[in-house]
């Protein structure tokens, strides 16, 4: 469960105040304690914090807290002041990715990097991926999948996992990694279809400083991050041909170049690829390289659609609810008529759809028993309809093309500031409102100075650094490590 | 005319106040509600049945990604656009994976929103 709260364990009151101020300034909520015994762990879940910042504190009470924290395999990372970093790494035998050093005095860039990493970890958890023991189910097809996993895990063989969306291809890949000799090394997943193609190469292979506009620092790619471990290339069927050549080369030669580099890097990575597409069709159409296909398809595993293993449904539901409870995300029960309705559904979104449904029911009907009538209509179309729900996209087309194409002039930004300064009859929150006005003026200044912060600061008669701080506070900095001077991005859809 | 019934989700209230004012000048958009975390968004999406949700990523209780997954599980789910100040490949990857239709930069919020809204309206007329 995501949370923008950071736990700070620091006995030195002045330093604790300082850390709190910095965190709050960049819009994180700080939860400060002097030592870990002040944390009522019975009332918390490990995921209650985005990260845990550790300064000077009593180690005895920290031991208990860290032991509790680590009960959750995907606990938030520790950010430890440099002086204590080595000590804590050794004392708790922590992975470097779970224990990040923090220089004192705090450097904004470093802290921000650490928090961004923590946020990405949290997003990964948020995606709903569970590091479980592998695919669930007693059906013959699932037993076969588990057998294949056991067979191939111990070898460095390249595996190609195929199956419809949501059938758990990543679950299979993780299960292989967990059972392999590489299990102590990273498992890195990349969804090749979800990354804009122009960013994919640098995301996979990394880049050198100055390789392209915006490459302010050198950066490791996912191949390097997965070194010694497993790289999961999901939706490989969506990868552009130009990238397929490069992947082929890595598979053949175990080497690649960072974007902008003139020397090759070696990598020791096991590749597991997956796709919901029929790659043989793609080869005929000319969108997938045949030579890459044969390199990947060394050991194929097919994940069956849920509708072909409806007998697994009750077991899967129990499993999902148990996971939900263990993670402290609430609980729910399904009445027999609801389970029956679900058994007759065709599950185009497969296990992922089921998992999202269970999570949704636990939020909307916490600790209740849900009957068929309370399920979304598509799961039980035979029941009398409740609320008539029409999709936006199904709505009757209205003759609005003219309105759309005769584009309205862009709104006058000044007007919005004026209307902001009117007291509505019901009253308002003065602090929030004043901040909204400040934010409106800052955006206008940036717009009229072409996004250049220094010029905008002049228009506002404020120091550039003050404006940069305010931009951070309002979440208007681009995440490029600079002062957010880059040009404004355009809307992008997938 | 058809208006796009829009739900705004963000835990930063000053930003929501401003967003309402910025969007008020577009006749195509009708803001029908606000939620301050993902859990509220899931409930309000069910209750209000908006056409469009513009959602922040990092929020207390439940963030934008989880909320997007759960809202997409409802009948006739709304179009969901994530508004974030983090804009890099990793964030776009996560956002695309949960089924959100778009990703916009908070810094060019109203301009990005209107582009998406007009595209949605055009989709309806072309349908």
C-alpha cells in the first residue's frame, strides 16, 4: 500500500527536526521517533512507510524493529546516515539495495534519488505482483507448468513463456528464478511494450553521460542491474525490430554497449522472455525476427488461460484472499452463488482480472460476504440489472465535432488567478487557497519565460533557488536531476 | 453538448483547487468530484461513474496505480489519466501496465488534459 510517509529514527532532536523539515519540504510526511521502541509495531504494517531513515539511535531497540521489518520480504528500504551505514549493513546482513547510505549534511540530490528508488519499489508492489511460491492450482495444466519450471530452473537455459495477458507469465519467470542458482541475485523485469520505443534502448542498456539531450549523468541499464541474476523481458513481441537485433547480439555474445559508449560491456544474465502474441505469426508478418525467435524459444512454457482451468477457481480465490489478509489489505468472503457465477465467466483478463476483482471487493465491501448480485454486472449478466451503467465510449454520439475542432482559445491563465480570489459562500481553506494562488502565479511565470526558471524567478521578483524549492514543493520539477528547466512535455498516450 | 464528467484525485489540496480553476475554462470538462486518496477514488468512481479520472501517483492509503487497477475492474470503467511530476521510462512503464490510458506531466496539466479530453470526444463522434 503506497504511502508518502517516511519513518525517521533519530535521537538527536536538532538533526531529527532538520530531517523532518527537509522531507516535508519535498512533500513527504515525516514520522519521527527517537528510538525504535517508540514504534508500536503491533499497530503498523511494514508497508506503512515509503522508506525508513535511520540516524543516531539505540541499537538494541533497533534490532527488534529491523527483525519485524524484514518479516515482509518487500519491506521499504533503509536510508542510513553514512557514519552508521557499514555498521548496520553488517549487523543486519542487509542487501545494498535495501540499505542506502545518506551523506551528512543532507544533499538534496542524493536523498531525492533514494526516495525515488523507494517509490519505484513501492510501485512494483503496487502493481500487484506477489513474490509467491509460484503458480497456484491443482488442474492438470497447472501441474504441468509447475513440472516444467522445476525441470528448467537449475540450468541457465533461455525460457520463452507464452500465454494470454494476465495468465501469470511473470509468476512463472519469478518461480524459475527463485529455484535457480541465481536466486540470491536480482530478478529484473522489463515490460518492453510499456516503455516508449525511443526510451527502450537506454532503459535496457543504460547510457553514458551526454549520450543524448537530457543524459546528464551516466546510467546503468536493466541488463547491468540484472547482472548475475535473471532478466525478464515481458511483451518481447512488442519490441521494435531495431531493438530485437540488439537483444539477439546479447544472447549470442553476452555483450552490449551503453548508448553513447564506444566499448562493450559483458553481462552474465539469464534471459526469460514472455509474450501474449503468437510470434510465429509475427515472423510471417515481418514484425519479429526469426533468428531471435529460435534463440528465445529454447524451452517454451505456455501458461493456460483461466477459463481452461475453472476447477482451480475456488483455490485461487482462497489464495488471493489469504494474500490480501497477510499483506494487511483487508479481507472479504464470497458467497457460494458468487463463486458459482465466477466459474461461468470467460475471464478475458485471466488471473490478473480475478486478483483485481478480489482486491476491489475487499475495498468496497470490507469484511463482508459478497453475493452474486454485488459483483460487477459482467460476471453475472443473468441477474436483474441494478444501476444501468453505460460506458462513456458506448454513449450516443452527439454532434460535437464542431466544438472539438473549432478549438477554444487556450484559457487566459490570468483569469483563473482572479477567480481564485473570490470567497465562495460556503467558505474555504485559506492556507490551501493561498498556495493554489501562489502555484497559479508560478505556472504563469514559467509559461511566459518558456520554462526557464531563472527568468520566471525574475518575473516573480524572487531568488531562483527559492523558486526551485517551491517547484519541488508543488511537484512541478521534472525528474531530470536539474532544476526543472527542461521544456514542458506534451501529453502522451500509450 | 456532451461534457466529459471528470473526477480529480490528488492528496495535494492546493493543487486540486488550482486544477479545478484551470479546467473550469474548458466547456468540454465538467469536474464532478474530488478524491484525496486511491481508496476514495475507487468508491467515488463506482458512485459517480465519471467518464474520466485524472489521478496523482503517490497518495496516502492507496496510490494511483493500485486505484487504477481496482477502478478498471468496475463495469464500464472510466478513462484514467495519471498526472505525475516524475516522468521517465520506469514510471511510464508502471502506468501503462495497470491499464491507464494516458500519462501527463503536472507541469503542463491543463494543456495535456484538454488534448486528451478532445481526443476522447472525437472518439465518440467517430464511433
